[in-house]
């Protein structure tokens, strides 16, 4: 079942990218989805990840849940190594600075509630599946 869901996510991302953002912003479960474009910390190659997001004022919030896996997603290490990245929300591209936050951040619980609500409590379920704290990554538009 997990493999099928992973394939659906890949197809969703492919459609989002190939349509230039015309299709894909709200496909899976109706959740808003953005494309996070990073640079691989080891390869230097461009990487793109489709992620659901919440909004906190001007900031976009994404979680490094990796479906509750014991390992965080690869994109998290990429944004920690090079926080300057780009997001695409629908057809609009925005330069952002990424900052990963964990439960010791005073704003973490409030931000977690925002993204968990957008995802109908799925992130809380994922957190129960792993011992690592799931980071909430704040994507702040540049300028």
C-alpha cells in the first residue's frame, strides 16, 4: 500500500511540474501543495519535492514527516545545507529562505497545529510512528 501511495505522489508531482502549476496545487485530498526546489547537498543537482503546506502570515510551513519514517526526507538535509531555495505555489514561483524548527522552538507547537490541521491530523499520526521529532520547516519569502 505504501508503494502505491508513493507512486501516486510521484505522478502528482510530475503533473504539477509538467503543467507549470496549472494542475496540482490542490489535487491530493484537497490539500494545498507546493513544489520545493532545493539543491542536493552532495550532488549539487536540482531537486524538487511536492509538499503540502500551511500558511503563517507571509511564511509557508511544511513538515519533514517522510510519512512517519525513522529517517527524515532528503530535502531536509538539503535545505539545512543551503537554505536559499525556491517554492512554486500553483503557477507562482517564490524565492524563500528555509529554517527547520523542532519542539524546542517557542513557535513550534503553534506552527505544528497549523500544518497538522491542514492535513487533517495526519502529521500527528506520523509523529506517533517515529521517535525522531518531526521538523516544521518555515519557508520565508525573500524581499
